[in-house]
C-alpha cells in the first residue's frame, strides 16, 4: 500500500551524559539536535495534505520545547539528578542511557505517537542528528 509522507525538521539544544561510556561522552555535555519527523497518511485530506505542516510544528515543536529543549536528559540512577532537582534545573529522567539510538526510538515509538494522537497520520520515521556527522534513525514498522 502506498502512503503519502511528509517530513518536518526541528532543532533543539539538550544536555546529557552516558554513564558507562568509555570516553569523553561520560562527561556532561550538550548537542544541537536536528530532529526529522516523517509522518504518513493513507489518504490526503480535502486540501491535498497528509497534515498541515503547522500542525506538526505546533504539536511536535511544543512537546520538544516543553520536554527537552534547553534541559538535561538523565538516565535513572545518575547522581546528577539530585543536583538538577536541588537547583530547579529542567530535566527528564528515562530508564535507558540517553544515546542517540535510544532517544530516536523513544521519540518514534512512545512520545510522538502520543503527541500526534487525534490526527489522521502516524509516524513512519524519525532521524536524530546528534552532530553534523552522526545520525541515528528509527523506521517504524
């Protein structure tokens, strides 16, 4: 079955660290993440769209801004969480290491399907650019 798809790009700034990393990524650092969100629909709406780009921008962009942008993504058990809480720093805690691979899978399978609920489209792919040279992607289904 053929599906029409569209992609919207987002940019956010996020800090993290990888506790068990064997090199410099075990230190607190940040990235300017580029996130490509691709959604599909089985048929176009009466205007001829999968979904209006402004709807994706609003829903996904607001979630990214509220949840991740200019915050810190921590793994459960990271001792830095206590400091983040004590200093009222924006942060989220996940049960997995915040690698590009884990974050892109989380976006594609958990966060974005919830964010786009109620629209006629579904997530088919998410690409996360951690640096200009390093990318992780998750293809749904």
